[in-house]
């Protein structure tokens, strides 16, 4: 949502143009201005700065919440924050790409880049970010505090004092001046002038007829009128390319040739040397500017990677440091654990990635063959989870077969029959070509090369205490996903998962409006409490949960209805017809009785309680942070704005857990309500939907309930009652009518 303050304050904080036209035609540019003007006069310099600034500006940026581990891969992306809005739209006239490109041009040309921050007088938060020319900024040193501030000199000569918190400076350090920067252009100004002067000499050479100059010699002193007449006639007849090589007629004078040719001046070689010097100052090879004699795909990809790693990344790191060290702290506590980071512009090295993948796969194979547990091996070497064996097979059994068959040959025929598994037959050697008589004989039995899995083969009864019995006695040793796939219900459960995620995503999106309304209520209370210097009032903050209850009640009703229809679809797939309970469209106040009639009063009460808990949590978080920022004499609006930014910056795990738990409860309630209207079945617990399965859930996984009441006792509240994950549990109940018959 666009801030109304930014709309009202949409103007530059310092003047960019003079109030009147005060241009001085005789004024010569010096210092940083001359360095910036050089970009428009020397083609090589323009190409370098344009290439580097464009590459830097095209990189995408993201805002992250730091991880406790300190590892980048453990960070969580933040998609909504005032600092992110400012960076993506620095002001009403610049895009992020334009802003970065301008500031990088300044850094490449002068060694300095400057941003001036615009604020509303009533708020300390930055509202706009403006790039300004380095030649107009002057640091004001302080004998004790190092820096007093900055002085901006406008185009009309007006001077504006700026505070240190109003300015962000990027610089390439100057070894002689700790306040200013030094860029490569400063080191090659003489070479740039040589390149510019050589180009101008070539231009004038052709304007003068493509001939070197000469002297008109006369044997007497000319009067002013005679001199002017001679000059005018000469220019009229011989100046310019169109008059080249015309015969000259000189009255009372003699032409003297200087005998100075362009070859003698070697301006072509001079311009080539200047290009090399400019590239050296920026550390840019020829291929970075497209100057290549022989190119193929390999060299092109290598050039692209080199440019990104050695030229673009260092420039991005300079900007990243300014954003994290200078900009984010201006947003107070809401940005304390945040950091900006760029998406790496360095292209992936496919050959190195393939080599690393081969090395990981080889290491995993060696560990598994040595007896290590497959899923843990994959996690240890950094490979994704992969199912072992054939699709739908028990992964642990397949791995056990692999290990046993790799053991000494004498052990496999003893162990595998105890597990109810046929012993695989070794491949038979190729038989000699049959005789003509043998070709007419009936074929014999074919050699068995596969492993057939029998639950309880009559010829090999399972012995008490075998590994197979041990695995069945402890379900936690069997992976829930393998069990679900073995029973053929993984497709239905995947639909259950997708329905839950879809409803949760929709509810979280709708909750943003609920949260914003609560933030406004809390901000008004905080502003009043701070202005009244009433710290005790911060402990009594409250936010209305009426809108939240209505939104959540509707979401729970929709979830329960969808779950009931899904349960009916699962029954239909087994040949059983059942009519699921439904709720009319919408679940506003008038529809609450229908909600109670379909699913009982439980969902109505859950919606109200969950909404009240979330409102209380937001009020408590706001009160704690406001109390920390509370200082007598501080503006209530300042504290309120900071608290709103703090609340918006929260990741909202508590909110997601509570809403997800309520939705899962509605989902299970809809499934169980449908089963009450269906014929009796065998009800089975499943924990397949859990991303991580705790011990109690692993124990209950696959357990069958003889009655629906027993299933409701375990899952009627949504999650499994003994789950260690609490409200995050996603266990549910499936029904099997074939088993009941």
C-alpha cells in the first residue's frame, strides 16, 4: 500500500536546478565535475562506465531476516517492509535500477556516490532516497566527533546543511583524505585529455582541408585593413574540406609549408595507448568491452563469469554495506535482524556442479553399501531425499535386501527366507547353441532374476523374533510415506495436503487486511499513551477481534466443507456413496446456525478463540516494543509509526501456526463428520502429511480403530493428541470399507 506521507512529500530534499538561470559560460569545470564530464568526451571511458553501471543496476535485491545459525541458507525472506518499499521505489521519479545506475556512475567516475534521505517532519523514518552529484557535497569535519555533517551547494550557489543521518555516502577510499573518495578517473586525467585532444586535432585537420597548416610570408608590415582582407579572402577560398587543394593566389606574399604530417604526430598510436591506459585504471580487459579477436561459447561464458565476479560483485558489496550499515538502522527495532542482499550475478558453473554431484553420489553409494541408513546418508552428503527400490515398495525392506544380498553368499539363503523374501537367483551362463533336435523340445522353466515379496509365504513361515516381526512391532521404524504408497492412498492424501495449503495461503492473504486494521487501532492507543506520558497504558493495549472472527469463521467453514467433500470422494473411490454435510455460501452471522447444524458449535468457538488470541498477541508485542522505545518527551506519532513498522516486519510464525492449526482442526472435523454419515469402515491413523514425524506420531501411524469414536478420541481436536509438535501436527484418519467387509 502506498504511503500517503510519501505522496505529499514527493519532492527533492535539496535543489537540483537553480531558481534562476545563473549559468556562467566562462566557468571551467574542475575536480569531480571535470571527472564526470569526461564520460561524455572519451568513448572508451563512456563504454567502461556504462557497462559496469548497467551490470550493477540490473541485479535483483532481496530483504532477509538473519538466521540464528548465521548461515545464508537458513535466512527467511521478508517480502513486506518499509525499507524494501523504499529501495524498490526510492522516490516518485526514479526506479531502483535508475537509482543504482546513477550512483554507480558517480562512484566509477569520482570515487564517490551520495544519497540524500527525505523525511516527513513528523516521522523519523526515511520516505525517499535521492542521488546527488558528488561535486555538490562537502563533508564538514569535526575535531572530536570526526564528522559534524555535510554541506550541499546548489546550482545557484545556495548552501544547505545536512545532518549525518540524512546522508549516505559510498566511496572508494582515498589514502590521503578519510572524508572523500578517489576513483580511477583521477589517476588518468592527463591520458583522458590526450585522448580528447587527439580527437579534436583530427577533427580540425579535416576541417582545414586535410592538409597540415602553413605560413603566408610577406615582405612588409600589413596594416589592420590589409591583414583583415587577406585573412578573409584566404578563409573564403581555402578553408574547409570543400575547398581542399584549390590553387592559391597570394598578392605580395609567399606560402611557406610547415612540412608537418599527421603521420609525424602519430595520433592513431596515441589514441590506442590512451585506451589501454584507461582500461588498466579500471582493471577491465579488452573482452569486457566486446574487443575480442576470436570468440566461442566457452570463452564467452568465461568472460561473462569473470566480469560478474571481479567487476560487478565488488560494486554490489559496496552498495550492500551502505544499505545494511547506514539505511536499515534508520528503521529502528523493526529492522534489527534484517539485512539486504543481492542475487549473485555470477553464472553457475555447470561443469563444477556436475562434478560435485558425481562426487556426492559416489560417496552416498559407498556409505550405503557399508551399511549406513540411506535417508540419513543423503542428508549428510547434501542430496535430496530419494525413494529406494521400486515405486510403492517399502524402502527399508528394499535397503535390507540390498545389504543382505551384498553379504557373503552363504548368508542370503538363510536370512531372506526368514524375512519372507525369495532368494534371488544368480544369472545363468549363456547356454551353447542348441542342436537341431533340441530346438523342437518343449521349453523349460525360465531363470528367476527378480526378488518376489510375499507377506507370509507358506513354505517359509516367519519366525518369532525375526527382523520382519521387529519392524512390524515398532511402526516408527517404517517411513510413513512408504506405508501410504504401499497402500495406494498417497494420491488422496496429496489432495488433502494441497487443499490445506491452498486454504491456508488464502486465509493468510485475507488476514493482512485484518492485521493492518489492528495495527491502526494499536497505533492510535500508543500515540495517546506516549503523548500523555502514560507508560502504564501500554500494558492495556487491545485490538478488536470482530473482523478477525468473521474472516476465520468463513475460512473454517470452507475448509470443513472441502474436507467433507474430499472424504466423500475417497469413499466413492472404494465404491461407497455418502452425502457430505455442507454449509451455505458464506459464513457470516446469518449462516452461523447452519455452521452449527453441519459441524456443531466447535468451529464457531474455535474461530472466536483463535481470533482473540491473535489480537492479544499483536497487542502484547506492540506494548512490549512501545515500552522499550518509550522516552519522556518523545513524540507519540514517532513511537506509533515505529511500532507499526515493527509489527509489519514480524515474520508471523505464531499467526501461521494458530491459523494453520485451526484450519487443520476444521479439516479433520469435516472428514469425521462425513464418516458419521457413511457405513461402518475400518478407520486408520495416518501421519503422511507431517513433514517431520515425532515418536508418538510414528507409533500411531498405521494404527486401526474399530470404531469412529476411537478415531475421534485421537484426532477429533485436529492434531494427534500426543503429538510433540502440538498445533503443527497434520495427522488425520482414512477409512477402508473393503477391510470392514
